[in-house]
C-alpha cells in the first residue's frame, strides 16, 4: 500500500509539472505534421508595435496558432514565411490548403486563429507580429525573412488589413476570392504609409458568383486608397483556392518579381 501511495504521489507531481510546463511554455503538440500551440501576450512587443493604445485591452492574452515546416527545412533556418488567413476565421482548419505550396516554395507556413474575434483586425495584426517574433526567437527563420501573406474569402480581407497596418514589414499579399464588401473594410484607414508600396494581388475567379460583381470595385477602391502596386489576376472554377495560379503568384511575391505576372 505504501509503495502504491508513493507511486500515485509521484504521478500527481509529474502530472502537475507537465501541465505547468505545457501551459507556461506554450508547448507544441502535433496534429499530423501540423503543430498547434498557444501564443501568449507579450506586453513589451505590444508596447513597441504601432497598434493604438485604445486597442490594447481588446486583444486576448493568448491565441491558438499552427505551424507547418517542410521536412527538408526541419534542421535549417528558413528564409521565407507564408502567413495565411482562412474563410470564416477558420485559419488552422484551412492550413492544409497551403501545405503543398509550402513544400514547393520552401517556406515555413504559419497562421494565428481567433475564434472569438473572427475577423478582428486588431487581434490578427498583434498575433501576426507575435508569430513572426516566435519564429525568430526559436531560430526557425532567420532575422530578416521574406514574409508573404495569403487569405481566402474573409481571410483575404484580413490579409489586406495586415498590409495596411504592417507596411514594409510584409513583402507581398495575395487576397483570393475577396469581394468589395469585405475588402473595403481592410483599408478604411492606413496607419503606415509604407503599406502603399506593398505588392498586392487580388486573385478572383471570373465565374465566382460571390465576387464577380465586385472585382472591379476592389481594384478601384485599392487604387483610390493609395496602394500603388495592385495587380488583378483571374482564374475559373468558382469560390476556391486555385492551386496553379496561387502557387505561381506566391512564387512571384517571394521572388519580389511581381512585374512578370500574367493573367489567364
């Protein structure tokens, strides 16, 4: 009985240590080859960011995030980051849609997720900054990585908003299947004038009933707001992420050679 009691006590102590470390250190756990984890609020990073003070209290103290690293980059320091945003705020669930692009382009793939806030730009922007810091601190990427954002449908609106807030922090944005009602919210204010030079690609399907009436309005609105590097590319196949066109667009953004883009 005494040995059993000691064993139970040891298991309880071990369990307590495990859960303390898991919670405090934001330990990674795997879902297939995608690792999900918790990002904690970093007040110093928040204070140094360009996020208005009145927004600070509306940002959660923690956020779920997901990370995918191609096998050939597992033991190296990567040079490229692809940050994605999904439709309906389902960022982690949509990460699988981009894994093939990550493998083909040799980039680390990450996303933050806010189920409570859904499309809250304030939370997405802070935790996008936090994700980049996380990857640098752990030497998953180098200190000056090339960073491209991608978003589908409502996630495209989030990606456009990140371009407005982040300025030259990001090297390019592709917004897929995004309509005027969503996109117009992304550039209602531009806190960073450097955002005007961020290469933006609006990738909409000609036969997408959700966006087909709004594509020209998106481009016009973007140009009128002051973005100087806006491209429009099209595809067929409805409201979806087109694999070939998305991959080629991401490749051009990572290579910083968007001028060579052509439409179908």
